[in-house]
C-alpha cells in the first residue's frame, strides 16, 4: 500500500521546518556536488570486488576515505570490518548506518566499462564449488551501499560543528556468509563491540534492489526472513534397475519427501497468523547409471521463515517428514541444517513511523509499505539489539527498464548511479531528523 495520503500532511509540516534550519538546507546541492566522486568511488570498488572476510583492499580504501574526511577510524573488526565515527560539534544521540564490504562468487556479465574481471577461489560452504576458480562480482550492490555511506559521511562532515550528535558508520564484512569454518558478519561485529563506545541509539540500512530507480520499500515490522540451508540424505540399498525388490530404492522416497515438504506451508502452517514459510529444493543428486538403482539421493535447498518460532517448527517438521516417509519404505533419511543461517529481521515500528515523512520527502516516487521480503540479511542482528530501520531502494537503470529483470545475485545486476544521490539524501535526512536538527516530530 503506498504511503501517500497521510504522508501529504506530514510532508508540509516537515518542509516548513527544514527550510528554517541551517546549514542543512543546502544539503541537496552538497550531495549533487559530491555525487561524481561517490560514483567514481563505487566504480573503483566495483572493479575490485572481494569475497567475505577477504575484503582487505576494500577495507583499506574505505578507511583511507574516512580518514580523508576527518572521521575517527577503527579497523580490523570481525576480520576486515571498518568503523568511522563522526562526532558532531553539538550534543545529541548516536546514529549508526550500516554498509557491507563483501562481493559474491559470480562472474559478471554486464559488459559495463567498469565491470569486474577479478577471479578468486571459492571458499564457501558448497563442497562442489569450493576451491574452484570463479569470477567475483558486487552482484548484491554492496558497492553502492559503501559509496552511499561514504557520501553521507562527506556531506555531514562538511558541517560537523552543527551536527547535533554522533554518526557511526559500520562497514561490515561477510554479509553473504564467511568462508567455511570461519565466523564473520554482523554477529561477529556485535560480539567485538561495534554497538558500544559509542553505543548507537538506532541503526539505518538501505539495500539496493531491482526496481524503479529511487523508489523505497519498507515494512513496519518484519523486514527480512530467516534463511537456512539444508542437506538431506535419503539412503536405500543399491541394486539392479530390473529387480528393484532386491534393494531399497531411494529415488521414489526422495520424490515423496519433496512433495510432502510442500504440505508444510500449505497444510500445516496457520496462515491466519503468519505468512507461509518457503521450502525450496534447489538441487537433487543421486545415481551413477540409467540401469542401477542408487544407494543414496541427496537433496539440498533453502528454507525461508518469518519468525523464530516458525523457524523452529518448520525445521522439526521437515526432519520428521523425511524420516517417517523414508521409514515407511525401509529407507533412512537424515536432514542436516548448515550452521550460519540468518534470523528474521524486524524494523522498529515507531522508528519507521517517525522516519516515513522524511523518506517521503526525499523520494521522487511514493514510498511503498509492504510486509517484508523472503530475502535474508544479517542487518537483522543489529536490529535485534537496537531499534533498526532497513529498507530497499530500487536501482534499475532506465536503460534496462522493460527488458529482462536482473535481480541482485545475478550476473547482469546493475545500479543506476544517479539513484545513489537519493540514497544519500535519505540516510542523511533520516540521521539529521533523528538527531533532532530537522525539528522532526
Ligand atoms: Zn546478497
Ligand atoms: Zn546484500
């Protein structure tokens, strides 16, 4: 539902108060002046993407830029994480903005002049791709997030004496997950004290997404889903395909399990209480030859749930379903959930309601309110500690509109550069508004 009707009333109040404040009423002009530099920086980061916990050059680049802007800089947090602190000249709250440093193991196919040609060894938790040489790409748009955060630092640092509070910029490694056997991401940043000294009162984050450039979408409550990866092994007994009764065939058992899992969302979840969970089998593997019944079938996939309780419940039901169906045929099923799953993320409703008029004012199109996405993000971890606001911003370049959709995590994902200004404006205005400088209600 678009946030238009009530937004109109608040909009008038806000624009009145903004024009009365100095020096932020020339913020838009400042952002436009900073934009070429911000874009150039994004392209440079885009050309040199690095995988999770290996963001060494990216981290150096960010730290250097923060120092140039006169911020206090901390490095080496949760491996390669960087924090920049901008202490305003006037007392006020601490506001955090989070950006991510890592790219994805994916070979870019955008054909852009600044496309990545970087290759690396995949160190993820998928055994088949692990160790393989693969392209690396900022296919989740984290290059845009870094550039926008640095843009905010630049425009707010320009008048730091007037800033009524402290801005804490958190540049986090390994949002897409650390290499196998390592820890990392938001949880490790929090363990290593990123929400202390100074402790932020609130945290903001933007994630770019395929969609109309400059359009914001956010939820008043749940914003991202929990994501878990599963590996199920259905074991039978190998035999000749002509005499199946002499063995135990795991193939039809696997087929039954896959279909039965779909009755968890459709038949076993109370849809009047919560949105349905999503269970997707992304990979099936089994067998050697057309006339041999295999000993094992392996199923791999992703589970998306919308609350901690639903997550627990769905994992239990999936295990029980697989085990009992296998047992009925004399086969065995073992379901494993890989470590490093994401928890569901929630926006702070009061914070959303307070920031909506600000967003509506900076946005060129109506702000959209929805019930959250089935995508996952470890921003959820910060927002479980302090009030958080996480929103998506469309960044599809005009030149790609009407063509095939290239979402994040695809080799053709592109970011509309002028939209970075909209993101910087939103983050700066929300920060100033929260700090009280814009006399926002
Ligand atoms: Zn991603
Ligand atoms: Zn991402």
